[in-house]
């Protein structure tokens, strides 16, 4: 029975009720039919006997009621016409003469050929009392019945008593009785069917129909209260089930509303989130267009948020985000849609008459509030925010386009520095398209050998001899021509291709140095620039070492230049990488020194051999002694730290002499030569010439990183 329970669980309740009911109906009908046939098989004999007695009884009644022989004869004749009556005779018991019937006037047992011998003998035996009257006599295919009757006088004379003799044909009587029984059977079957239909209807109304309705209600996405309430008021199992379903739907609805709210709300700031912005922005734009107003989308990003998180912890960072949300509410008001996009990014949608001007005013108010000292618990922090703004319908009509435009404006604002507000301009999109094209072509450039190295000399100011060179990357695009590094290096850093490019620069520079050494030229050091992404690579030191081994170049001839800003990305990790490089014998230089945010305490930790004074400080030097302060400060700092110093961007002899008088030992700039191709630089190495007015490249010295 285990398999029955297993499969019954897979059948719906309707069929689990209907199938047993149908089987019960079939079994009941079969049992009733069998019982009826059993009764009919025994009842046929009774029917025949009763028929014979009935016919005899009818004749008796006529004899008692009718006094005329003619009327008796007509009645007897009428009865004899019935199919099952073979003989109906009235016999005078005293004389044995048949007084009525088909053989009237014959005396039994004298038959004279009118009666068969068996019939005549049977009648005579009944008349004489040899056979008992009032009982059924069976002989072959016939059934006989005799009844003695005391009669009154008739018009033919007085008769004391007579014998009424009836003989029926069994087959005919049985057939007639079968017809009656069949009609009865049909009536019983029809009645049984009606009863079962009524029972089925009751079961359907009481069980199946409520189940079907409950199933439909349970499967529906919303509660049909009019359909549910009749069930909820019931006191039976369906009522309990309906009440449970109502409670379940109520709980599910509350949970769904809670999830829907959570899906559109930022739990930390209790502002909306990106999902809410995507849902509401199309509605706001539709309203704005219908009312002929203007809308602006502002995107905010906290500057230096990661540094605050790392310095003070995430609790302070969360408090800053909450304060930012509070400031946005206070400045923009309740009419603006304000959301937190994620991380330290926020967005707001404002609708007004002059949305662009109003949006700019709002942004400046937010900036003013954010640039003040903010007390977050026990911590006082200084924060700033960058803002990107786009407007509807001037900058676009589609929500996705406006979000993209605002993001571009925000990116431009952050690129320009901290605490900037940037309105969207269409050339930003053109710049993005150009960057996408550059990104696509960069991969082919590396594979197809479109990159080339230019070399700019470093000069010892004391001897005027070339002391080294800086390898600078150039891209000879087959269609765009010479692409400046400041156009493709940021793209390469963004998509991660800068690491592959740095490997190529390292290998190519070391190969060239090996070529110069093999040619017998005086050995010089070659400096290459590396990015923050390069320093984050766990295998960067191994790559540098393997390249030196592969090209046969001594580590003392390789110099790694790192910008001041690059060193401040994950300081501890950068210090570890630079120390490993220094352990190999490689020189480390800080490029563009004085323009970054490094502190003196960090500077003491870096394994640095050279500081490079940024060209901006050299270009600012005039006869005014105040303009010499920063270069002099850097030179003195380098001397105190025991490291060398090199000045970039020297273009005049006056600058050279001033730097030399300050104690600067090396210099680099157009006064000594612009970046040139390897053939030109090789010629200068052979000639030993330090200063050369000719140059292959006048686009400026922009390095790989």
C-alpha cells in the first residue's frame, strides 16, 4: 500500500474524491444488479404460480357475480385470448361435464379427441379429489391450477359446486413476467442513478467546489476578498483553511511591501536608492515636459572618502554619509528627489523654471556646507564633494542618457580637482567616444609594434656630459599619426593595459642599453616610469629581475621613476615593492617632486636615490628671489636626506646657472635636448655632445606613466 500512498499524493483532491466515488457507484450498481437477478431467478416461479391463481380467482369472482351463462362464457372467452392461458375450463364436479371453456359440453374423462389424455386425466383427478385443489401442478411445459368453487344457480339450472381449471404455458408466462421485471429493473437503475447523481452533486457542492475555489484563491497573486469572506465565516475545515490563507496573504503582503520599500530605500541614509531613481526619473521628466518646466540631475561624490574611511574607520565614514544626506535634504528641500547611488555617490533631481541656474546654486550651497569642519561624534573631519550636473531637455530627453551625462560631468569635475562643480557639455561625450576608439586601438598597437621609445638626455651640470636618459613612450598610429601620451596613457591605466605597456617599455629600454654597451659606448643609466597599477602587481619585481637577466643589463644602469602621487596609493605596499627593487641594485627616483601630497615622514621611509624637481617650479623662477624658494628648499632637502637631485624643464642658460648655483647636480630639458629617436640619441652618445638644439620631437616630454 506504500506505492498507493506515494502516487495518491500526486493526484489532486478532486480526483482523489471522484475516483473512489465512481468505483463505489460501479460496485453498488453491480451488487444491486446481481442481487436483483438472484431474486428474479427465484421469483419467476412465484410469478407463474400467482398468475395461475389470479386467473382462477378472476373466474371465481365472475361466477359469484354473474348469473347468466352467456356472460360467463364471454368472460371466459376473453381470458382465453391472453397469451399465457392455454386452457380455462369450468367443470361440473358432480357430472364431470365442462360447462365453460373451449371444449364446452364434453364430459371428462371422455375426451372424444377434444382434450388430450393428460389434460382430461388431470381434470378428472382434480374433480374426484385425487389431486389437491388450490395447488400448482407442473407437468412439462405447463403449469396447472384447480380450484373448487360453490356456485349459485344459473339460468341453466342449479349447480352445487364446480371446478375451475387453469393451465398456463410456462414460457409465455415467464416472458410476460420478464417484461414486467425489466421495467422494474429499469426503474430501479434510473432511481439508483438519480440517487448517485444527487450524492455526487452534494459531494461536489460540499467538498469539490469549495476546494476548487480555495485553490484558485491560493494561486492568485492578490486576495479576492469577496470570494474569500464566505469561506472565512465557515466553522468547518474550509473556514479554518480560509482564515489561514488570509493570514498568510496578509503576512506576505506586508513582507512584499517591506521588501519593495527596502529595494527602493538606502538603509543607512534613509534616502532612496538607484532603483528608485530609475523608477521615478521617467515620471519626473514626463511631468516636466507636460508642464513646460526644466529639470536638472545632479550627481555628488565625496572627495577623499576612502581616505577618511581608512583613517577614522567605517563608523565615521557612515556618519559622514548620513551628514551628506542631511545636507542635501536641507539644501534641496522636500520637493527634490534625493537618492544615494551607492558608496559615496548621491544624486538629486530638481524641477524648476531655470533648472540650470538653480542647480548650480544648489551645488554651490552643498559645497559650502561640505567644506566646513564637520563634527562626527568625537572626530572632526574636513570633507569636500565634486558635483556633475546635466539638464532636461537641453542635454537630453531620455533618463538613461541624462544619468550618463551627469556621470560624465561628475567624472570631469573629479578630474579637475577636489570640490569642483561641472556642468555637462557635449564635447564630454565626444571625448568619451575618442577614448573608446583609443582603447580599441591600443590593443592592436601593442601587438602590431606601433609603439616606439624616444630618449631625452640627463646632463651632469658640473661636467656638461650626458649622465643618463629617460625612455619616453610614443605611439605612431597608422591613421591618427603621432598620438600624445597624455591621450592614451590614462586610457591604458583605466583598462589595465598599462601593465603590458610597461613590460614592453622595460624590455625595449634594456635591449637598447645592451646594444649601446655592446657598441662600446660609455655606460649610462636609463629611467623608465611606472604606474600605480604596475606597483600593485605581486610579480612586478620578478618581471624586472627577469628582464635584466634576459637582456644582460646590470641593475645599476636601470632607474625606476615613480610620481609623488603614485607613491601615496597604498603607501606600505609601495614601500615594500620599492625596497625589493632597491635590493636588486635598481635606482629609485621620485618624479614631479613638490606637486604631490607626500609627507616628509613618508619620504624618509622610501628607498629613494634621486628627487626630480617638477618643471613648473623651474619655469616660475625669475629674478625675484622668492621664486627660488621652492627649488632651493627641495635641493636642501635632498642634500639633507643624502639623495641626488635633478631639475626638469630647463630651457634657458639662465635657469641652468641658477640651479647650478643652488647646488643642483643634474638637469633635463629642452636646453639639453628634446626627446629624440634612438638613432639620433645614439649619435649624441657617440659624439659626447650634451647640448643639442636639434630634436626629433617637440611635443613635450611625456612619459609612460
